[in-house]
C-alpha cells in the first residue's frame, strides 16, 4: 500500500483525557505520527479586541484571565507597558513587592505545569502532590493580595497592598517546607524509571531549532539557550538580586521538566533575598499618591492598602507606542501597546509564551509514536486559554 | 553593545533599501521599509543576528493604511538580546497584502496566520492563507480586529 | 395475553405491564431514595476543560479541597460520565464540542456551569466569540465567581446532590 492509503487521520480532542481545550489533528501511519497539526482557537475570547473598548485600568483583570495559573506575568507586563507610556516609575519597595509576587507565582505555575504533565503521562500521584504543594504558595499570594489566582496586584505606579504583618515568617515556613519536599519528588517521580523511560529522549528540540522557531521560556532554556528576560532586560527588582539562569542541554521532555524544577529552587533563593533586601518606603508613585484625597490617604498609610479615588479609573495615557517583556512562569510575555491618547488603547497586542510554543506541537511530534504525544504535550506546559487569548 | 552603535550599524545595512531607521531609548530600534523591500530587510536583520520574531502586530488605521510590525530580537547572541528591532511596513488600506516572512523567520508561522485570521491581512507565500486559526471555521464577515468591527459596550463612553 | 390457572384470561401487553410495575416500584419510597442516594454519590464529571476556570477546578480535585469525598471524580470518556462541568467561557467552537459531549453521555445527566462566564459571559460578555451555556444546554447548577474558589465548586456539588435527592432531577418513567 502507498503511504497515502495507509495514512489515517486521528482527531484528538477537544474533549480528551489530557485536560486541554485544543484539538490535535494527527495523520498516523500505524503507530507513528506522520504529521500533527494543532487546531487551536477553542478558547479564543478576543482579549485584544475587548481591550480596545475598555479603560486602561479595566484591562488589568482582562489580561490576567487568559493565563489563570500565571496571572502576575501578564499583569506585570501590561502595567510595565503602560508605565513606559506614562513615563512613571514605581518606588523601590513596590518593585520588590512585584518581584516577590512574580516569584511566588512562578513557583505555583511550575507546580501547575508539572501536575498537569503528571496527569498526561498517567501519574496521578504527581498531580496530587503538585497541586497539593501549590496550595501553600497560593495561600501566601492570597494573604498578600486577597485573591487565590487573579491578583490584579500590580497597578500603574506601584502595587495595591503592602506586606501584611508577619508575612516574612510565613514565607520562610513555606520555603522550608518546599525545600524539604523537593527530594521526595525526585524519589517518587523524577528518578522513577517509568517516568524517565517516558520522558528521556522524547521530543528532542535542538538548540538551532529552538532559536529558529522562536520558542519561549523553560522550553527554550531546556535546549541550552540561556535566555531569560530577567537577566537580558532586567525589570522590577531583578537587577539587584542574585540568581542564575537555569539551562539544560538535552532538550528532551525530561530536560524541560528539570528546568522547571530547578527554577523553583532558584525562585526560593530569590524570594529569600527579596524579603531580606526589601527597602522601606511608599508603595505607590508619589504623583498618584497625591491624587488620593487626604482623609483616604491617612487610611492608606495606616492599613497599607491603596484605595483609589474615582478619577483614577479615567487614566489617560499619552499617545505613543510601548513594548514590554517579562519572564513569566511559562516564558516570555510581550505586550505591544499603541496608544492614541484616549482612555483605551488603540491597539493592544498580547503575545503569550503558549502561543509562541504552539509551533512545537508540529515540530516535535513528527515521527514519534502516538503514545508519546501526551508526554510531549505535557512537557511544553502549554495552556490553551493563554495561547488563544 | 551600545544603542547608538547598533542603530548606526543597522542604518548602514538597510540604507539602500529606502529604510527609515529611528530609535527609542533605551533599546527599541525602528526600521521602516516599503513592502517590496521587507523580505530583503528581514534577511539582512537576520544575518546580523536577529534570529527570531517575538510578535507580529498589525494595526488598522481606517481608510488610511495598515501597519505591520515585526518585533524581532536575538536568542543566539545575548548582546543583541537586549535590543528589540521593530521591522515595520505600511500597506494600503484597500490592498492589504505583503510577502510573508516565513522563509526568513520560521517563528512567524502562527503569528502571521493569526493576523491573517483576525485582521484580514494577506501574507503572500504563507502556506495557510485562507484557513482559520482562532475563529470558528464557518466565520464570515469582516475580520474582528478591524476598527469597523464594533463590539457592544456599556454606558455612554466606555 | 395471559391465562391464569383458574381459567380467567388477562388481556394486555405483558412487557409493558412489567415495565409499569417496575417503574411503580422504583418510584416507591425505599427504593427510590436508595436509588437517588446512589446517583447523588456517583457523579462522574467528564474531563472537559473549556476555559480558565479549569485551573480552579483542578485545584478542587486536588488534596486540599478533595471533591472526591463527594463521590465526584473527573473521568476520561464522555460515555462513562454523567456530569458535564462547563469550566468557564464557552467559545463558539467549544460550544459545538460541548453539545457532542453532552449528547454522548448516558442518562441521567447533569450540567454545572462554573464561573461568571458560565452564567452570562462574565468579563467577556461582549466578546464576539462566546456562547452562554444556558442557551445550548439545560444547566442545573451555576457557580458564580471569577474564578470561583474551590470551596464554591464543592458547594455546587452538594447543591446538585441535594437537588437529586429531593427527586427533582431524575425521573424514571416507562
Ligand atoms: S469566570 Fe473568570 S476565571 Fe472563569 S472562565 Fe470566565 S474569565 Fe475565566
């Protein structure tokens, strides 16, 4: 039989065990994938269009929604782009608080990715552990910001709340817990022969291809490219902190998971430094602090919680263009905002790491066995709402 | 590498293409070329080390023009990674087509497809023109990101 | 037609009569409450993530909140499940899939819509690509919130169980 006759088209999803809202259209020959095409758009909700009819502050919750497990990255990037247009700088304490939340978020986003990966390769223990260990971090973030996942913590000019009392001790407790917990993961999961057999050497992405395809985040670093926006174009408090860019050489599914694990360890280091170095001072730019009426301002100073006056909602941003990038949990987030001086952006382009990684589904699955698709899918930490926006 | 230095270098490279090079401190360099020259300009940028595209943004200025912006940067050369080079080109409003840069930068595959889907720009030479990416298969009508496509709003001026 | 021993003759459809008798019996109190109790504690939602609320749904199935103690365990295939959990926004493309999945599920089946998006589009109410679940499916329980906390998911499950045990949702007819 010719190849055309033997080929079979298989539709995987959008309702599939691997918990993802996308369809994979695979052409297979026997057990081998000849070609695989992701069919995305199942969660397309037109964030870019809606941003054009919302005010600048209303967009903050909007851009968080697409990547619910990694909201700080989007929030921070968007606000940084707006700040570039406004020409304001947040005070140092706010920079540190931003970094703190970003790192807490990075850890729990990595746990999320690893947990989902666990489900996909059939290890529910990994899922249970990762999601369980994610909770203490969510609790921390909740105490800091008031919400479990959708923080909207970062606003133009600063952050919304100051550190709560006794927060440092709680963070230290959680960090110690995580450190003690990490070896267990290696015993049970990463050094498990079954896991290794399913991940090692599967879905290998070479360094050249990773660069050529414009891959982002841990998937890029797992192929040996030491690119991390926190080092390349440092933002928030990162210039003053000491950390390393985690890379792996192998470029396979296992390396991608390992990058995440080691990044968790780096994040723990960063969080400790942040809490040690955090300076005293205001958490909102002076210019905006002055806009708060005096009686409210007193309350703000007492409670450490910013209460904005109504005029803040009508924030006008000068005309111009700005591009901001941030290294989120899943990779580099880009916001490109074109403003025409009105109350809403003229055009807001939002490029998320998952969207840049979709291309890997095509590239990595050529010639693999069907059973390897979930292992590769999971290792990319791909989050469909984030890709579809 | 210094900003001015790089800007001068790029200017030298693409001057004969009729490109306007400008910059925004500290790290954004704008290169504007006519659409016939965009592939050539992209190739020269790539050869300088700008090896991938981070974002493809199409902006609609109704009844005037479309502007397509390729935000490129480097992964392989970490000195250049700090800089973003925006390759821009203008397209006439009634004929929004331009050559695809897929041959130069494979990383634009999905991004160009998305701008085609949502903004209705035709990238000639892109293998997936005419297919839907994010919108439902049976979507008809004006591409939603164009300004003439209106969504409902609340209140009087929201 | 059945002839009894004493010579009398009963006319009718035996099968239909038997079904009627069974329905009568099953709808009588001890069996009925037993049956509803059974249904209420074997809710199998299908793995069908529609949008970002899925992240909180995942958290509610995980150790801290553990919805499995209500007999609620996400399962792979729609043919073996009886709860369709709409986790957030339904886009137009996804709405089609939701209907297919719903139609494949065996009766009795229930629908829970999670999140503000599941009620009325939430933050995406004016998007061109969203569908309200109530327009295409019979929704039994809504969970407000954006995203709802895992506790709210648990509460929705308890509400659904209560509804089932009150006998509103499941009917057994000939
Ligand atoms: S309700 Fe909120 S969290 Fe849930 S799907 Fe809608 S936007 Fe996402």
